[in-house]
């Protein structure tokens, strides 16, 4: 985890929350249970985009796809999306940061022990 990746994830989740909330501010365009097909469709595109960043672009999208744990990534995406239904726009950034700091190996990111 880097600050750049954390910011990208956080900003994307916040943007999803903003775009998904209807004008009445109480209902959503996409219901929580309707994300699955969108997540499945987005995974390959996300892996291709990430291949440019991971280890300075050392992996092609094909190589990275073999290295990632797709079910785990999809589960994390579900959990982050679920947060958008549970927390206000003002509380969500801190909640996302805390979530990210709890991922395996990301304790160092929270403490500022790694600069990559």
C-alpha cells in the first residue's frame, strides 16, 4: 500500500458514493445487492490499469491477472462499496483509511513505515 494507492481507492469509493446517491439523498441508483455483475466486469480493466503501477510496471496485465487473488479483491470491493451505504460523506474517508490499514501487510502504511 502506498499513499497514492490509498488516495486512489479512497477517492474512487467517495466518487461512487456521490454518483450513486439520488437527488433525494435517501435512495441509491444501484442497490447494494446489484453490484456483483458490475464488479465482475470491472476486474479485468482494474488489473490492466494496476499492471502499470505494480512494481513500476514490471508485470503485463496477463502476468498480474495470474498473480492476484480475484475472489479476495472482489470481496474487498464489496466491503468498500457497502461502506458507501453505511456512512456519511464526511465520515467515509476516515472509515476507508481505517479499512485499508487493516488489510494484511498494511499496518506499516498506517504507521508511515514504508515509502514506496
